[in-house]
C-alpha cells in the first residue's frame, strides 16, 4: 500500500508538471521546478484542510423503545423525525380488553361504595336503637327498684337490647366485608391500569423520534424493539479520516460542515475526539465488507448552529488542520 501511495504522489506530480508544461509560460530553470515539486509534496503531507465523511448523531445515547407486553399496534401518534416533549404519547397497542376490565371494575367499585354507605347507615341506625333500648331498660330498672313495676318488665327490654346489639354488629361485619372487597377491587384495578399503561409508550424526555420498526396493525412481542428515540441536546458528527491524513487531525481543530460535493455551509464545529487507532471498517456503509482494505481514523466533531442538519444525515467535514508551511 505504501508503494501505491508513492506512485499516486508521483503521478500527481507528473500531472501537475504536464499541466504546467502545456501553458504558454516562460521556461523555468531546474531549481524553480524542484522548488515547486517540493512545495506540492509539502502540501500533500501538511494539508491546510482535511476532508472527513461522517453521520450526524445525538450527543446522548440513542434509546431503544420497547413494550413490556405483547399486542397489536393500534396507533402511532408520532411520525419519524418529529420532535416531542417528555411524556408525549408515541405509540399504543390495542387495549380494548383492559379498557373493558377497567369499566367493569369501576362499576363494581361504585356499587361497593353505595353498599358501604348503606351499611354505615345501618350501623348508625342500630346503634341509635341500641342506645334507646338501653335508656328504656335503665328507666324500667329504676321503676322495678322502686317496686313500681314487676321485675318481669325488664325481660322484654333486655331482649330488645340484645336484638339491637346483634343487628348493629351484623351491619358492622357487613361494612367490614365491603371494605375488604373494595380493597381487592382497587388492587385489581391497579393491576389492570398497570397493564393498560404498558400498552402505551411515551417520550422518555424531550427529543426526536428517529424511526419506527413497526407499523399500525402489526403484532409486537414483549421487549421487541419498536423504534429509536434521540434525547434532545447537542449534535455530533461521527466521521472518519483516511489513514493518509489521520495524523493531521487533532482535538480542538475547527471544521466546516457541508453536504458532500456541495459548497454551502450547513454548520460549524470543533473536533472533540480522535481515535487512538485506525479502523478497517467504515461507519458510513451498511455493508462494511466492501471497505476491508480501507484504513480510517474515527473522529467526533461537536456541531454548532446545527439547525439545518438532521439526525442520520451523511455530510462532509472540512477540518482546519495545523499550520501549513509552504
């Protein structure tokens, strides 16, 4: 590969010399030609600008979206590339079963509430009757003690007290059972609500929905990746520099971002990371096998004024390298 590079440089110099020879200019001496060749070599070895191809990524880690349960996708609320706020519904599974269960449990809880109100009213009623019977018994007892009434008059009053005490206790037991039933119903309702909540995914924070792996009407399994979400924050350009110019790129250098093959500036940035080794695979290709012989250095550029860039966009970075000596 080193020989290929030497041949490439030699060929470039030959073309430059040939181009210069075709121009109608005064002939130059050997010293002048040698100086031009040396300047051309220095420009190749110490370029003022190094180009790097890369892909726009978020500074934060891209999050994978997945349901904790299986089901059929009922609705997708947010389209790919749409910015969202924290808590915004993103996608929902069919939850007709859970909705029906919640409706049934709601009706049972309402009926239970009404029965508890009736039971509490019964408890208060029989406690008031019990208090009245006790007062009647005490009045009769004073008359018996004064020999105004026979002792047999207390028998019925005692039976009335016992009966009202029994009725009040029965109403209290019913109220207790209804209270236990209400707690069980609320527990069931909570479980169903949890399952219902698992049928809907919401934005984990401010950010952008990158892509969906599913479509409406499709069936998804629990923990199957349904989509990707990028948290809001600064954007980075993950790029790669050809190995021939890898050593020219350093952290802190400024860069201009533009579409590959175009001259319009989309954003500016600064190199914040350079890999300590060369890599044999390209981050820009879906099929890395075609780049097996390509050695690149991976870098990251923090982007400024990135409003014209989209996540996943492939762009070119022109990196302002170290001072060039002509």
